[in-house]
C-alpha cells in the first residue's frame, strides 16, 4: 500500500519503547534506546534518533532529512523527503550515479521529526548500507548487524555528529567545556584520539594504561553526549572509547587498548590550544600480523563488493547432506537421511535443468559417497556457484518434533538452532584426521567466512524465506520458519547459502512421508518454486534500483 501512510496522523500516538542493538561480528556491540511511537498498531521510529543511534550523521533541511554513511572512505548520503515514497542514496558530492528505492510507506513529518514504520526503516537502512538491519517486533528492538571497522574508513563520523549538535543549538555558555566531537586516527604504530571542545579549557588528568590496557583521561568540568563519545574498533590498538559522566560535573574518558596484540611503548596527553582539543596518543611496537590481517579484510571486502555487483543467477550448487560412511540421521524404521536427501536433490536438479536451461546445476554429490563438509563449499566456489542449497533431514530426541526449517548462516538465535547446527557439524568427526584438517577453522577463517557470508546475508535470508514459503505451499509439512545457525557447511561458500531441513526423520509420521517418492518430488518442487519467487523478486529489485542489467530468463 504505497503512499497511503502520508495521510496518517501521529497526533494521538503513544510513546513506544524501542531499542537498537548493534551487533558486530557475532557479538552485541552496544544498545541504545531510540525514539518511537505507536499508532494504529504500527510502531513508527524517529529516523533521526535511529541514525544517531547507529552513529550516523544526520541533518534536517526543511522537509528533507539527510543521513550520511561513510564506508571505505566514501560518504553516501541518503535523502528522505516528507511524504515521499522515494528515497535516494548518492555519493556525497554527486547526485548522479546514485540509487533510488521505493518505500512501502512515505515518511511522516510531525513535530519536526521524520517517522517511518520501524519495519520499513530497518529495510531502508539495510538496502542503503548493505548491512543487515532487522526489526524484531516481539522483542521491540531493531538489530543492526554492522561489521565494526568500516574497512578503509579513517575519518570517524562521531566528529560530524558533534558539529550537528551545534547546528541550530543555543549558544553555549562561554565558560563551560563541552566536548563536541571525537576523531580517532589510526597509525601503523599507534593511535591518536582527539576530543574537540567548545568553551573554556578545563583541567585534565591522564592515567596511563594499566596492566589490563585501560587508560583514562579525566576532564574536571566538562559536558558532552556520552553517545557521541563512544566507539569500538575491531582492529588496531584502540578497542573501545567511552565517556563516563562523573557526579561532580567531571567527565572521564575511558580508553581500552588491545594489549593482546600490541605492546604499548608510550602514551601521553596534551591540550591543543589551536583547535581547543584534548589529545591522547599511544605508540606501540608494530604488529605485522595485525597489519596483514586488516589489509586482508579490506581486500576481501572490496572483492566481495565486486562479486555482489556482478551476481547473476546462473549457477546453482545443490548439496545433498551426508553420504557414504556418514548416514546422517536415522529414522525409527531405519530410514537414512543421506538416501532421502540425495533423492530430493536429484529431483530438484532435474526440475531446475528442465525449467531454467540457462542455469547450470552443480552437485556436490550425485551418488552415495562421503564428502567432507569443507570440500562441499570448495566445490561450490570452484564451479562459480551463485547460490548454495544444502538439503538435510532433521532429528530430535523429542519424537513429536516435526516440520521443515530453512537455515542461513549466522549467530545461533536460540538453543534449538544451535542443537541442529551441532548435529550437522558432527559429520566432521567422520572425516579422517578431522582435527588436523579443521585447524583452518581458526579465528581467522571464521572472520573471513563470516565476512564473506555477511555480504550475502540479506540475499540468503530472502532465498530462505521464499524457499520455506514454496515448501509450505507444496507439502503438508508445517513450516517452522527461517532460522540462523552456525553451520559449518555454510561457512565456506562465497555466495548466498541456505540449508533446508526437509522434515524430522525422528518423527514416525514424517519418516513415512519423507520415504514417499511423491512427497520427495513435492518437496523438490516446493524448493524450486521458492527459488523461482526469489529470482523474480531479485530481478524486479535490480531493475527497480537500476543497479544492473536485466537478467535473462
Ligand atoms: Zn543432516
């Protein structure tokens, strides 16, 4: 229902509690309340408050709100207009070369704030920043999965937020010290933190890093928004900076350093009269490993960005779970997972080959053989796969558990998801000298693969949603929803990937169903219908956003 909401009045809206959780890598980085209201059963979020919570610079100009996002040294500006369904994303200085997307509802400007349904706001930020931002209605929260370091970025947005505070603000009392912004400059052999201030100079005392790597600068009489003076870093000597207001009107800036990777050689504090800045600096011995790792991450991120651009629906990799000496789950009457999933995969492959002659189908196995988990992703990458679909059947101690599930890679959202991932990862132990081989699944490998998957999470989620829908329509199996879990088989492929659990073999009824050829074919057809829906919406999006050439077929 495009456009209708511009007529909505938020006059009688109720205040709504809504928090924004920023997740970086697999961990919660910080959370913050954002301003929200509820009207007619819909939760609206104040876009300015949301962008501030995401540490993005924003500026209101009449009936337009501009939000800036810095990524890889480039600033992209998102322009949101009152009552306008179309939002543009463009590089800072050029209007051309940007993208335009259509919102399902137009932003409402009320009491000087731009309001948008939380679900649409999440989608908007997702599309714009190419990061996963989701609205969880039940938990009253927006989750933003941001990879922390914004690779390539040097200038920090925090400084701009500071400027914004002065924008249209009442003149400050000349004598009061107000921290208006923060800049963090990373050097190969250290870091410089610059806190810009307005007002008079205040006395400050610096405490050098302790054994745990925490240093602090205490400003005797200063103010500032703690949210503006907060940053965490995934790499480099500085791990976290935050401001702690002390009761006496003083403010403490606490700085946590990464002493695991860096040996701190010296640290110091100075006040810069020219810019009225409080400057803290740290010097360390150069850690070659760390420099290398950061560089590699940057490089991978660049490569991935390119991959996403030229993503085409031309090669689908089908992965029948287990095989050979690994039977997978075994049903009460002895049905083996590896046999059922092979049949479904072959049915699915046949349908794709028949319906989409322009799509190449790659099988990780076409017969009953054992293939190590890591190998499966490698096969997919080597063959230029553009979509990875792994098919399994589930099992649970609780014999009444039933239903199909579709997973994507991600942090385990709940116990049950973790349990399923553990079960499937067990297959590794069937491999010879698995300990030796999976040593590669070290921290570094996980960073790389999750980085790779991160870029495809949005697509994977969409694929998963469509596939589940397709299966629901085609089979009697109850869809239990799209879930996230850390499946090892999904770690290696550098492409959107989903894992389908077609049903529970441990459930006597479902075992019987899954054995029937008709049901197997229906499941395959259901998955295919899902892929078809996904392909269609993907093509529409590409055309609508003008970001790519029209796809064939
Ligand atoms: Zn399995």
